[in-house]
């Protein structure tokens, strides 16, 4: 990632089979072969990393009877060579007193092989400066979206990014914030990230109103969009494009950097942005999200947390950007809140 760290990102399901609530008080990630502790979480860390499988992404450390929780794991390393072949997990839970079991129970389990093939290097999906990566790796509203479809759980948005553009004076809007066209993000060229084949497009959905957004069906949720097949089991997904802007058709072959559409605010969207992700199947939901890096960009700084960003008046308040980590980056993923510049105008 652009933070200089190597991130091992995955999910662990915890099922409470007790007839009473159980609280997860600690988790350790172990090298399944060597036994060493790779990372650990106390109860506060568990609360931040866990949510219920169903019912939203709100943090919790407690599982009610017969419920399922998900630990959204992000284990950090200094070097990719430090990542083990397999991991195992040591989980400690507490239960109320008066039961015929200890009040604190620790067990080892959830062994898993680690996919060590590494991220896919691609070109940029946008051009120019001022692009803020919102909801990028390794936690946030995209990550915590496990979808139970066709008898499987899918996390297609595991590494998804919403790109929003900062314009003059680090403002989000250069005029009326109720008009899509006045947002600096709106109507910007969207680019193919690799030589690829177009396998799905939608181009006829209207932009959302910023004053009276309307509900959308599941068919319209992605808005105007493009799915590219980069290779077997690797697909790129671009969502919420401007109506009528998609410049490719199913079956077209595109080259890296080619214009394929324009940014917009269609579908399930609350403002102009580009939603981008890689996945292993040609579906925005029935797929697993794949890790990727951009071959080159300039990191210009770090922006505020999402709640702070949302509290700003987009036409009046400049988005604060800390430039202390600025510099050219190669084969890295912009982490959440980072502001980047891609090649091109």
C-alpha cells in the first residue's frame, strides 16, 4: 500500500453456538506452521475489526445467541517475505457466569492457506490531479459488504475505491452543490486500466438528483457501468458513469489508457464519483474482490477521515490535505483518504 506496508486482507467468520451472548475479548493471528504470533487484538481491537454478518457494518465485540460475526482482518507486514504460507487464529471469548463452562474460553482454529501471488499491477482509471481515494483498503463501507448469493458469501468490494476529485482550493464543488455538473468529479474521462475486452455495459440510467435522490432497483444500483475482462478470472468494474457517456460496447477490445466513459452520479449514488474495483468474475456482486496496485502515481497527501469529509460544506470548506508523505509511488495501492495525481490532464 501507499503507507509503505504490506497488507494481508481476509475475513474470519465467528459463529456463536451458545444459547447466550458471547463476547470476543481477544484474537491472535498465528503462523500455522511456525506457531509465532503475527498480530494480536485486545477487546478494543476486536470491537473495531468485527461486525455482524447481517445487520450492517457497525462495530461490535459481542455475538448474541445463534448469530454470525465477521472479523475484517488486515494483518500488516514490513516485507512480503514475512508473510507465512498458512495462518491460524487463537480466539478468546467470555461468557456469563453460572454456566458449566469456564467464563473465559480460548481455542485455536480457522486455519487458512495464504494466496501469495500478490496484487495485479494496472494503469490508472482516471487522469490528472486531485483524486481522493475514499473507502480504499483496508476497511470501511466497501469492505464490510459480504453478500449471500447463490449459496455462497461474496465480498466483491474488498478492495474497491470511490474516487472523488478536489478542484480549485481543494474544494469539491466549483459552484452550486445541488448541481452534478458543478462537482469537480463530474464528467471526467474514465480510462481502461489494461488491454482488455468489454464484457458488460449499461449506458441509459439517469443521474441521481442531489436534492431529491430516488430509490433504485437492484438492476439500476450500479448505474451506468463498464466491466472489462483483463484476463481469465480478472475483471475491472467502473460504476456510476454519466448517462450516455459510455464509449464502448460488449465485445470491443480496448487498450490501456483508452477513454471508455465519463464520471457521473447514476445508480445507487449520493454524489458524483467513480467506483472502481477488480474482481474474479464479471459481476459487481457475485465475485470476490482482487487486490491490485497502480503502476505509477504521485501521492500528493492524506485527506481527512470519511466522517470529517462528509461534514464539510463542499462548495465552501477546503478539504484539508497533509502533504508530509508526498512523492512518486510505483506499484502501490492508494490507501483510504490519500490524494493522488495520475498521469495525464
